[in-house]
DNA sequence: TCAAAAGTGTTTGGGCTACACCCATGG
DNA sequence: CCATGGGTGTAGCCCAAACACTTTTGA
C-alpha cells in the first residue's frame, strides 16, 4: 500500500558556503549548469537521492564542489513556496557551511565555475537564493553570538588578531581589543603555540590553536564574546 | 522540460503542539487514522498540497485539528532519514505551536481522538515523532530564554504567578519571585489590569495583559528572564 | 489575629566596559 | 630611539542575585 493520491515533490539541499580570507567574509557561488536559469550565479545545490538523509545530501553536495569532508554544516529553515522553482515544484532545505578558505583552495573543482564573492558584493542569485543567503547570515550571527563556531572559518593556527577581525566583520562593529582577548582566553578553548606571526607587526603575535577536546565539549555552551547583543544582532 | 530522472518524495508537516494548563506543560497528540501505524499516538501531520507553502501547510494542519488560526508556529529542522516512514519515503518539516489551551478546548474536534498529555508523560509515538518532540522542547527552551514567546501559551489576562510557574516548569528550575517580577515588568511589555485573581490567594494578584504593540516590536529583542542560562539550557 | 501569598526594598559582589599603560622589535 | 601593533592592568559602574521585609485580606 502507498500514500495514494498524495503529490510528490523534488527536495533539494542548498549550501550557503561561508569563508573568511583574513579580511572579509566571502561566499562561494557557482554558475548554474542546467536549465532553468543556466549560467546564472547560484548556490551549490543538489537533489536528495533515494537513500540519502538530508544531512548526508548536504555533505555530498558540498564535497562535490569543494572536495572537503567533515565541514561544519547547519540546517536552516526550509524554503517551500509553491513557485520558487519555475520548472517544477521543489522544496529546498538549505544548510550553511563554514569552511577554511585555504583548505578549499587547495582542491578547487573547475566543473562548476565556482567563485568566492565578498559577502557584501554578492551578485543577484537565482530563485530565492538571495533570501537564503540573507537568512543564513542572520542565523550565523545569531549562533556565533552564543557559540564558538567561528573557529571553523580559521586555519588550524591563527592569531587573536585574526579572530578579532573575524568577529568585527561579522557583526559590522568594533570590539575592544583588550576585552575581546580576555574573554576569548578565559574560555580556555585556545592553546598558545610557541610560534609567532611576524608578518603583521614588529613584536609578533602568538599563534593559537583550538583545544579540540574542550572545543567539542563546549560546543553547546554559552559564551559571550560580543558586547551589547541587542544592538548588534537583528 | 522537467527535472527528468530525479526522484520525487512526499513532504509532510508535523505539528508539535504545546499547551500550558496553569500547572504543567502539555502536548496535544492524536490517534493516527490511517496505515501504517494506525491507531497509535502520533503528532498531527499532513502532506503538503500542490499549491501550498510549508508555513501554510502547517497552519492548515493545525486548524484542521484545533480550529485555531493565527497561532504561533515556528519551523524546526527537517527530518529526512530515508526510512523514517516505512510506507514510502517522506520528508517531514516539523513546526512547534504554542496554543492557549483554553481557546482550544472550546472548539475541540473529535475526528482525531486528540488528547492532551503531560509533556513529562508523553506516550511512545510513531516513526521519529519522539525525536521531534524532544527537538521541539529543546528549541522552545532555547528560544524562550531570549525572546518573549511564552505569552502565547497564556490566556489574554494572566497573573505574574502564572507566568512565573510557566517559566519554572519549562526550565525545571526555580526562579526568585522578586527578581522575576522585576525583570518582567521592567520590559514594559505588560499592562496591569484593575481586576485581581482572588482564587489563589487572600490578597489577590493583579491580572496583566500584553501591550500588543510593544510585544510585536520586541519580538526579536533579547530579554533575559532566566538567570544562569548555561546551567538551565542544554 | 494569624496564615499565606502578593509585592517591594536593600545589600552585595562579580563581571563587563572603557581606557590607560607597558612590552617587544625592526627599521 | 621611535613608531607600531601586541598584550596587560585597573577603576568604576551597572546589574543581577539573594534575601529580608511589608502589605493585604479571608477565615
């Protein structure tokens, strides 16, 4: 027996892929390779396969484009307006991804004509992808205000200065350097390395890496790197 | 032209319907009326119709059961394991609903053999509905810690005592009465009525109602009725 | 007049902000 | 020896938690 008479629809996953180049937030987009809207800028997406969960689909699609596995992915609310895809009804479950932009560049796939755009200079996208990007950004801001997920955007070793810039860019705000440093270090999530970055200053700034164990244990914990939340989010 | 060769699947919306009877959290469940798993306890659900958005589907399904419109609904992450529904592949987009239990009782529909269960005594549900309930509860706790959504569960006029109990039950914790009152009133979201509830005390407690305008303007604002968040959520 | 709940006041301490200051080093 | 960014110290303020206290009224 089946659910006879009930309509079936396509289900897709879309990836909103964020990166940080040390200076600015970026978004990885592709040139759509099939109709409708062929050759226009689009999020990387794919249809859910018969024996695949949503999360697995998102991982697959992301890997297809970037070659990366084990990337941070988080589902955001589904988009299901009846005519969002003019070809055929398709419900999309979007995921935002946080990738270390350097790792990606190492294994770039040319198949999709992918390009990193400054988040602030995102081109006009197909369907409702603009709205998806906007929602993903809102969610990222929200989540990152409470949880330490932004480390996913940085290389394995990084300076406090990089982390500081990352937060300032995301929230389009300035945060006191001293207070920021103290808050971050007080979490105990970071381990100071012996090596210093000497490129950006005479004195040199220590590199840090994540204490992976503490990081995973505190993933759901509430941190507070951001002052005056209500002014900064929304 | 169509997306030929791509599989189509059923998409359903599920409603996790929360209520509060003044003393405890409750969950509205139905006896499933069709195969598979007929006659077992289930969330209220329905398949998405051809010209219906996800949100509209959730509203429709909720109205079908309760007769209520304009209820607070919030989408939570979709469930898409390939075999979550043994009959045919179905991806479910769950919504949690906050209803004033009194309004509902006025227009109960007997068609679904619906019953309110204590949240703490939820029976075993079909498919992955147990997981949905769990996720909805987690989300509700999270959201309510920052945003003033719990008023949706109360009648139009209510006492601070009721509100206080509501928060204590949701977080399975006690909160200092004085501090709680001060925090709530300091938001300016409540208007004190002249009438008092004389049933629960000799002195009588003032009824309050929402200042609807301020409420809607502050819906996304960050409040903080809950002390020591990290101990209480998670 | 007493019990019981409503509602108000007051002290205290921790933590956050703002800002000043020292440190290290290459030129 | 100075400019530059890295990093630390600290005073003050605000706010929340804890808890004591007053108010009201039915029995």
